[in-house]
C-alpha cells in the first residue's frame, strides 16, 4: 500500500476550561491522525468533547497540552501570523444547526462570502460575486438565492448555504460538526451525498463529527470513539464494526437499530459502565495499537483478552 500522507496529527491533546480552582478537562490526552483525502468519523455522546476538539483545531479553543500539526506544521499554541493565516485559509467548519449558525439578518450573499473578508481583501466586487455564485452552484443552489435571507430556506437548503460558506474559501480540510443531526431524515442522505461528491471533486479531507455510529459508518474511512474527553477506540470503519473491542464501542453498536424487527425486539442494549473496568494504579489503561491501525484504551489484563478475541 502506498504511504498515506498525514494531513492532521493530534498528539496528547488536552483542553481545559474553567479556572485554576475549578478546572474542567473537556479533552484529555487525545491522539489521532487524519490522512489526506479521507473521512475521519469522530463519535461520542453529548458532552464528550467532540466540538471542543474541532474548535481546538481551528484555533478557537486554546489547548492546554499536547500539539496539533497540520500539513507538517504545528498550528496549536502560539504560532506565527503566516501559520494562523494558513489555518484560516485551509480549514473550514460546518455546523449542526444551520439556523443558529447563520446570521438571520444578513443576506445569503454576505453569509456565504463573510470568510473572504478575513483574507487579504484584494477581491473586487465582481470577483466576490462570482465566487458566491460558484459556491452556491456547487451546493445545488441557484445563484439568485444570494439576495435572499436564511429564513426563506428549508433546513436542508440552509445546510447547503453553510457548506457553500465553507467552500468559498477553497479549503483543503473541512470539520463537519454534526452537519445532518438537525435535518429531517429524508434530506440527510442528500446532504451526505453532496458532501461526498464535493470530497471526490475537490480532494477534500473531512473530520465528520456525529453522535452515533450509524451516521458515520458508511461515509468514514476510519472512526474514533470518544467518551468523556478520552478516545476509547479507533480503527478502520469495517474493522470497528467487525471487531469492536472496547465495551463503550460495543454499547454504541448495540444502540444502532437493526433492519430486522424480530431481532430488534429481542435485542439487548448494552450499557457502558466505566467503573466495571476495575482499573488499578498497578495496571492502568493506556492507548495501544493492538493491531495495525486499530487502537484501543485498555490495561494489560484487558489487552490479553482483546488479543485472544482478535485471534492473536
Ligand atoms: N467554552 C466552554 N467553557 C466551559 N466549558 C465548556 C466550553 N465548551 C465546552 N465546554 C464543556 O466541555 C465539555 C465538552 O463539550 P463539547 O461541546 O466539546 O461536547 P460535544 O461532544 O461536542 O457534545 P454535543 O454532542 O452535545 O455537541 C462539555 O462538558 C461542555 O460543557
Ligand atoms: Mg458538539
């Protein structure tokens, strides 16, 4: 297999909120890579730190430990203006709730081109309008929509406006933070199809954040599972579904609805109990690559059991 190029390298990332007396660590020692051109799914329940990681990557949340590298360059912590600019130009974020994330009083024209004002404002008005038209077309919206307001659109169309707003920057890497969670089930597939078409056409790399595994299963090349600020498991999508090791991953899998109604009725939901690991200071959990590309958080005792499971 050809050597894959690492576009993003997150190492021991730590993000702490609050103050010295009441610190709260939302992201606690997270490490993962994202390869150029792939879709990396990040899955975990509400409050597990997914958005915080996305915002740390785009330099909105300060990191309190670890490093983030993009394109071989450190982009976390104090960086030069050039590096800061590089991040603004190359990394874009798409949000869950198109209504809340779009400025209701601004026209689509302004909303879509807002990011361009952060660049060196060397565009002429005609060039800016041309870029808006092209971004709208790329997401399947008519260029004349530019003169309308967000409330005139359906949820799916608003999410397309959100995507156009990212695309206009001609990014390399897009962080999609639950981009379809707020949409009707019937239009989710449309937005997912649009995103994968854009990925193919433009060679985009995605970090796709979601609550549940069923959403990311078919669009992700690899998936990371996060729980309370720590990664529990990371593997290629197929491997994660075929051989889940960590009990939290298993509980997420058990929550996915099955197409067979009989099986669905008899299905047992697995509830994850973090205390059941029984970790001791003598045998603490570590982040281990148990087989090539398959990482799990486990202690020695658990690793022995997992290795047997994998037939090692
Ligand atoms: N700016 C902030 N100040 C203080 N605490 C914060 C801040 N941002 C996030 N947190 C806390 O950090 C934790 C992780 O939040 P985060 O938004 O990253 O979770 P999430 O996985 O994206 O959840 P959701 O699925 O609900 O979007 C939560 O407990 C949250 O309350
Ligand atoms: Mg979030």
